C-alpha cells in the first residue's frame, strides 16, 4: 500500500508495495540541507492539523513572498523561513486536551477551528462546536458540554493555544534555530487587535515574522478549502482585527500582480520553497540532525498520554539490541534515527482512536495501519534518509508476512527493520495503554517468545533479553 503525499491533493493510497533497495553500508551523511529535512518533516505536522498535505510548504511559499515584498533583510528572512515551515511544531501538544474538552476528532476540530473566527461569538463557531461535540452522545450531554465551553471559551482558548505556543517555541530552540524563529512560532496566534494568544499582544508588539505567519497560514487554509478569492476576501475583512493592515496591503498588491499564488498547488511547490531559502543553504551537522529527530519523536509521543515516552523507549531498546549484535557506531546511528522517527505517520491518527479504552473497529484499524507507510513516505522525501525511511516504514512487518502495511516476509526485511520491530513490540507491551496497564518483563518475554521465530527474529529477541539483563545488572538490586 504505497502512500502519496502530493501537495496538490489529498493522501492517496494504492495497493502496490514499494521497491526496496539493499541496506546501505554507510550512515546518513552530515552533508544534508536543513531545509530539505525540515520541509519534508513539515508534512508530518500537516497530519496533526488535518490540513491538506503540503500546508506548511505552501504557507512558506506565500509567507516568503510577503517577506521579500516587505524588503526584510537576510537575517530576518532566514528567521521567517524556518518559522513558516515549523509554525505547527507544537501542534500535537494540545490534541489530548481538545479531545477531552470537546469530545470529537481532534484533527477535524483543529482544521475547522482555523476556518472560524473564534475571537468573537458567532453562529458558525457554535455550529462547528456542535458538529464536533461528543458525536453520538446523548443530547443532554452534548448541550451541557457546549454550554460549558461557551461559558469558559476564553479560558479554553488560552489553555489550548498556550500549550501549543510554548511547546512549539521550545522545540524550535532545541533544533538550534534562532530565538526570533522560536518567538515567531510562539506568537503565531496573536491578533493585531489584542484578541489573540498567548500574551494578547497588540499591533506592532507582535513580532513581524509572527504577523506574516498568521497571514500566510490563513491564506493557504482558506484557499485550500474555499478558494483563493475567498481567502483574500476574508483576509481583508479581518484586517485591523486579526491581521496587520500593512501586510494585508502587501498581499492585495501581490495578488493583483499574479505573484502571490505563483507555483501554488503545483508539483514544484517544495522545490520552489527550497529555492527561497535565504543566503547559502544551511547544512545540518550530525548533532543537529539528531536534535531534529529527537524533537519529532517528542512531537509524536506527546500527542497521547499513553505514548508520552514511546519513541525514546523504543530507541533505547533498539540501541540495546544493536549493541548486543555488535553493530558499529555508524550503523547504530541509522537505527537511532529510524527508531526516533518510526511513528511519524501516527500523527494522522485522532486521539479518539489513540486513547480509545476499548477495541478499535474496522475503520479505526484501517487508519491505524496506515501509519508505518506514512512514516516511510515522509522520510523518503529526504534523500539522505532513504534507509531510515525503509527501516521506519517496516516496523510493523513480521517474518511470516502477517504484519502491515505491506505484508513483507523475512527475506524482504533488513536486520535493522527486524531490530526495530522487536524493540517496538517490547516498548508497546511495557507501556500503559487505555485498555490495560503496562506488563511486567516476565509477561512481555512470555508473549514475545511465542512469536519467535515465525514472526520475530530470534537473534534480535535474544539480543533484547541480553540487553535487558545487562541493564538490570548495571542498575543493581531494587
């Protein structure tokens, strides 16, 4: 089931498995463009917001044209560039809270909220909340929940947006980007008239890059959903309330001159965005690549309280197996990054599924089973990550062909992929889930040994056991 992330349309699924190349002999090179990595990983952020794939790319395309038209200098353009690509980097933080407060699909709620003027009471806002408030629940419960949200609307907005803003800025800093880039991400949802969040900044007190981010994301979201003319019309209507009037004037000028939407919705969007990177292309060194991988692993984990440490737990288990099997440092680095990024595609899964306390139905399982293929597709857009993409995309495959999404068999699975499968199963069984508490080591070993050697690689499983024994020995008696 190959998955397309074409920026010109929705995610498309097919039943044709990908063609796999032999495992490479060298680790990811440090000579990789930072913009290539971040522009590719931005597709994962689009999944959380239920945005049309390529939302961050298109927002960057629009925002950089605005920045250039406003004659920002090179340093300011660089700050703006990375802020546009990473504006939604804190978006998974509030998914659980949204699901708890409103009760519906957090991804749908996020998308529809961005098309609603939530800064003031409106019929469209009430309708949006009603559609998404505990679908299927009793009428009295839905009315009660809606009334509670209306009564505490400002408090709820402040909490939901504040979580996202703070987390986003912290992640940007962890990636080693500038303080101005982090502050732009933090102030994304501030409004010109002071009705935004998290600090209710007014007018020019809002950082200029953040003002451009707000306009650029609005234009793409409305253009993708309602058309370009509507996007500009709503922007003009909210000028002086949500948006900086001067930026709105620039947008009107760019639109009239047919500059604003150039390349928009085409197959060349990502290439055009990479060409817009200010100055010389910034190369990510090995440490920065690790920082980015760690940050995106955190983004996945924080979406649900039941997976808050999953990526790092799987990484620790995988590294323990690799050590026991005698892998050199270069090969360990590949496994390290693949393990951190293996669940990127899970950002597409609503918390109503991730946190469901009962068994998933068929439609929910179909959504869940797509996540490894999405991880592979996102990572494969980074040329130097081809092997990482393959390993991450195969973490639910089994030796006997009973896994998913491609039902690959042992001869089609690299040793690195087998390691990640064993590590992922151990991590999942060791963690709390909505329907059970984390299992003891003895219970986990009993379950996993029953799948060796027909489903799980025996060498990898034995290496995991030795690694756990070694860690217990180092820790000493309880």
